[in-house]
C-alpha cells in the first residue's frame, strides 16, 4: 500500500492544524501510523490520494446509509447549490425535512434544526433545565454527546481513545452539574435520584451506545430510565445522533418502543452534510425562542444544502425493502466476521444493532463500559492495519462503531470476510 502523498499531506497538516486533524480520532493515535487522506468515494468504496481503494465501513462515522455520492443526494445538493448556498432566512426544504422527522418519530411534535450533534445535545440540556427549572444532568460513563463543556465528563469515543476522561478547560463548577451513572445499570441511576430528588433536570443517554463501541441496552434498561425519570419529574433525552434513522427508520425509540421527552439527531438527517436537530413534545419545545424564554440561534441552521441532502436521504430510506436490506447486509457481515474469529480461535465479541456494529477483541459479553475497557486495544491496532493493507477501512479505534450502507454488495461482504480471515492469520 502506497502512502507517500498521505504522509506528505499529514506532515503539512501538522504545521497548520492541531495534530494534523480536525477531529482527534482521525489522527490514528489509537492505532498508530499515517491516516490515509481520502480523495473520493463512490458507493461503498473510497480512494485515497495515493490511489489505494478501500471498502468503507466508516461511512463518514454513520451518515452515509446510502453510501458515498448517492445519485439522489448529489442531485439534490447540486440543485440547491445552484440556487444559493445560504440565506440566513427560511427555505422550503427545511420545512420538508422537519415534517419528515416529525412523521418518523412519534415523540417529536416540533423540531429545531441546528448545525451539529454537539449543538443539538448542548441545547437539549439547556431546554431540559429551562422546562424543569432544575440544574443537574445525569449522563452515562462512556456515552458521548458532543464536546460541550458539561458533557465532557467521562465521555466515550475519542476521549476513551486518547485517555482523557474529561477535558482541560472545563470548569469544575460546571462539571459538578453533571452526574455520572453506569450504562446498563439502573441502580446507579436510582442512587443519583435518591441523592438529588429535586435537582435533576434530565437523563441523557445513547439508547444504543455507539461511542464506546456498540453496546446494546440491556433488557429493561431503557424502560427503567423511562420509569425513573417520570417518577421523579425529570426528562428523558435520547441522543439519537448516531442511531436515528440508522438502527431503524424511526430510530432506537421506535425499535425498542420507548418514548423520550426530547430527542437529539444528526448525521443521517443531513445525508453527509453538517446538520443536527433536537425535538420533543409540543409543551417542551414551546420553551424555545421565539415562542419561549430558552434562547438558541444559528446563522446556518436549516442550511439549504444540508436540508436538501437530508430530505433526499430520508426519502430514499423510506423506499420499500431498504431497512430490510441494511439489516440483512449487516447481519451477513457480522456473522461472517464472527465465524472468521472463531476459526482463528481469537477471543472476540461482535455487537450489532441494525446496521451499526463493533468487533471487540474481548471474549465478552461486552455489555458495560468496564468490560469494554478490558478489550485488547493493541491487538485491535494490528488488526486495523492488517485490514487496511487488504483494502478494508474500519474505525481507527476499538471504541468506535462501524456502519453498513445499502451500497455494500454481497461481493463487498465476501471480500471483507476473506480479508478478516487473512488479517487474523497474519497476526498469529
């Protein structure tokens, strides 16, 4: 595999960008080596600047359920761009996207578009505090909800990868308003409500953890969160930035039959362009300015390019058979990977919900952060590079999710499973 151009670009980047990257996990610190600089993508494949081709299971970290450069999305963006890239004024497409979201999620009566998942989660917490007139938030160790100050406390994903349980620059006084519970452990949540019976505004949770690798909710966990929050006058916030329209068209809340008070979204609803959203019950969302006293604004919110890509993506995902195709393709992939690990006698656990998955170098079962952190990250790094050499691009961290798109063909899956077997053999 040639990397001369990527190495040159990475050296250039490190002179003008912190660490050479604009998001930490892209730096490959967790797996070592030089990140390939991607030049283009088509369907389920990407090509780097050196001409290397890869089957892509990152999918821009989740948004590309249709694959790269899907014709409907490209055409929608081109039409929107030809009419102007930004107005700072209402556009028809943002209404269409909001209607699609509200129709898909029964818990959402009103939705406000923003520019990122971080912004959506940050604002959802402000809204919960405004509605309940309480200050404390419960989050789960290993769940990641963006880089807002109050949420960078025992965060997952990049924070786990880089060994930073909380970030410098976050005031202790602010972090103290964030209470930490253990994912899949209802007793840890109940103990916090016992300690702060009238102080907790909301519980925010990834209904399927995706930022410590994929960890499904234990039986009764989400139902328990709904019961506890209702009993204590707190709101339940589902962070569906990853899971929304990914694990099911209506998100994890539809898949598991749980109704949150507020939902945050991103990724797929922008079809690969920067976007986020938060929505919920009408009486809660009426707190948002200009209807109510909770202020939030954004110059590029409802950007015509982003919403056009989102409308095109959600329209395609509604087509008959698409959800079933995603499920079948992901199941075929993870079943094949599990079989390859078993043949190689390498301890592993493959967790999957819908079309998102993680293969852990861990005998498992992997159902809590404590078990996740027992995974063999060094072995994962070797495995990552062995797959990259064989033309398969997975997440450059043990603590991330992989994603399947409708563009992945049977031939792609077969080639990937073969590459996994060959990679494991090369590692032995």
